[in-house]
């Protein structure tokens, strides 16, 4: 969230959405839709962040805007959000969108599907990276949104959790200035944080044996200072060794990287 000092707002969000756990996914959809409204209508965004209006005025305005068309819990989240002071109008939009992500993830956790959602988001990202034509079709802003939505649903139908589908649709249609890959990684990171663990992406030439995977998880947990979710990417082009991405940190122990380093030393020498 842009302003991490607004702990009261986050606490309010969590209490509202946890109380409406059975409707949390619908709350997330409503928050996504309202964030899109703010993106498309700057005058509304400015009015809802105008410090010349009292918090009561801003809350009354947002309640008039949404009426009874969205989930009551979503309305309560929006009302609490517009009562805050925001450094920039766009920060309100970003925060509401993030609350939408968290609401859908909380719905998955409540249904016992958070692990499946994490896995589904990660695997979809691998598919996108490997298929250039699919990626082009998904990010084509000239194509109708409904067509891209139907493409996502046709790819994922009966194959993954409903929350995974909702989050991938959001990443495809509403990712704002981020790339599709970056948005999928961001959602996966939100899911990991909800489980209070970090994400490590491990690139290897062949699948890891169970004992090797467990040993690597323990080592990375020590390095990260807490639990780690291990996502393994099998890439035949990786020649021996292993490459690990843990947040912004990259540890490349592949044979290819060591050979490249040796070549550079020879050139320098």
C-alpha cells in the first residue's frame, strides 16, 4: 500500500472482510471495479481525496456513488478509505486495488485454497513466458476486454481454483502500468505474504528430488529469515547447478554462469 502508516485503515479492511469471509471474493471484484472507475474518472478521484471536504462529506459521496449496487462490506471498505488523507489521488486507487487483491486471497484462504491459488498463479506465469502468441493475445489492449476474459476462462476452465481465475483476469485486464509477468509476480507475492512467507523461484535443469528440495527450503528460510515458498522451474537450458531468485536477490550457481564468469576473467586478463 502506498502509505504504510495507515495501519488503522488496513485493520478496518481486515475486520470488514473477515466478517464477510463467505463473500470476500465478491468484495474483491467490487473493489477492482471501483479502482477501475477511479482510474477512468479523475474528477471522481480528486473529489474523493479532496482535503477541502470533510471526511464525512467524502464518505457520503462514495456511498451515493455506489448506492446498493455493490457488496455492503466493499462499501464499508471504500467509506473507510476515502476518510483517510492521501499524499496523491492515485494512492487511493492503488490502495483500493490492493484491498481487492487481498479480499480475493482471503476468500481463497477461508476456503482452504490458498496453496492452490499460489501454485496456479505461478504456473500460469510460466505458460505466459513460454508462449509468445498467448502473451500477445492477453496483453493486446486493442482487443475487446470480454474476448481476453473469455480466453483466460477457456484456458483455466475446470483446471484451477475460482480465485485463481479471478486474479488472473484482473492481471490481464487491469494491471495498469505493469507488465503481465510483473503483475502475476506481484499477486503471488501478496499470497505469500498472507501466509507470512517469501517466494523463492528456483531454476534447475531437472526436477529436484524431495530431499534436495527440503534441504534447499531450509537453507533459503535461514537466508530469508523466515518461511519460504519454493517455486521450481525446470529449464533444460540450465547446464548444471541451480539459479535462485529470492526477492531482488539472485544467486546463480549454474555451470553456464560460472563459465561466463571465467570467460570475462580471461578477457580482462
